[in-house]
């Protein structure tokens, strides 16, 4: 605790899952947090939770791909708390579509969303940090899609890869100002089992649909050496580390929070040897919110 005492943070995209959990963990470590989400109710819910735990936070709704909005959020943080030390950005549009079916307008919107939010949040945060004499930490959330090709994920993968290389370049631009820019890469996160993937689990659709070049949750789990999906709290702990003075010599770095998935030999499926499977897995876990356990997914 208290690793971030005296620091001020902005979290962009802070609903109750990843962003909200990061915001809460930063606050729990002593930071005062400005919570942003395009959905005002989501930002407010996160702030209400943080305050209920006795920590400081304010909510500011808005779209992080709009420059006026990002400038206003940054100014609000400085006006409210006096300076800015940390941002975590995960704003952008996720588009799954085959190249054969891609519409130019939706491609352009999705492709630009993550690097645009990345550029704007970095630019305005860095300006505020320099003006306040702060040697800050800027963190962007990536995805395994930034590192690999993924069927039906051309727009998402291209957008996240652009954000990754933007962050590396920004790290070089800002190094002389003592501002660090790093990234965190999760693979599929556990909360997707009760949000995006819940229908698959409820109906026990544990295999991909015939004729589609995708994978099931069981396929995914069997490829993770540590035999579980990352949780929002795992990403939040990585963010706390990068935001803290403990990481003051790290910039341009990507931290993979994926249980060893990225670095295993491609054809090795650990689950084929250990017996881990999605049916047992979903019955063993609890739903989490802001890093805290709630009810079991299956009773």
C-alpha cells in the first residue's frame, strides 16, 4: 500500500472491469484518480465504488478520441488535484470483421480509434506533466492482437499494433523529460466469460462453429501455460508497478500479462497434458468486480 501516495492519475475507459479495477488499485495505493469513460454511468459507478472504500476520485465522461475532450479531462485533473503523474489509456473501438466483409468507413473508424486515443491522451498528459515538473508514467493497454494475426481481427489487430509502436516512439520523444511510456498486453481476460462469452458458456458451446476460422474458450484455455485467464486485478497490479517509482528505469517496455501464452512454443498445448478444461474452469471461478470476488459463475 501507499506506493502512489501524492500522485494523481487519469484512467481512460474505466468501467467496472479492467479500467475500473485499475482505477481502484491506483487509488488504493494512494493516488487521487480522475475516472473517465465514454459512458457517464460507468465512470460514476467506478467513482462511487472507489469513494466507498475511502479513497479520492472524480468522474469525467467523454470520448478519448476527441482532442477537446482529452484536453478538458487533463485540465480538470490538474485543476482539481494540482498536477498529473499517471495516465492509463484503454480507449478505442473493437471491430471484428472478415477482410472479405470489411466496410471502408468502419475500417477507418476502428483502425484510427486506439492510436488516436493513445496519441491524444499521451500528448496532453505529457504537456501537463512537463508544465508541473512531474516525471510521470503513461501506460497504454494493448492486446495479444497487437502481436499476432487473428482471423476476423484485421482492424483490431492493426489498431492495437499501431498503438504499440506509437507508445514505443512516444517513449523516445519523452525520455529527456523523464516521462516513461509503457504498455501492458493481456490475452483474453477472465471477465469475458461472464460478459462477451457468457452465451457460449451457458449453452455449453465449447467448440468453434463449423466453418468459421475461430477458436473456443476451451481451445484458448488449453494454450495458456499457467492454466487460467488473466483477471482485471492482474492487469491492475502491472499498472500499479509501471506507475510507481519501482519502474523508474522502464520505458518503451511491454509487459505481457498472459500466463506465458506469447512465449510458448506455438504447437504445444499445455492443456492437452494437464487436463485443464473450460467446463471445470468456469465452475471453479467467481465473478469479480473491481478486483473483488462476487458470486460464482455457476453454483
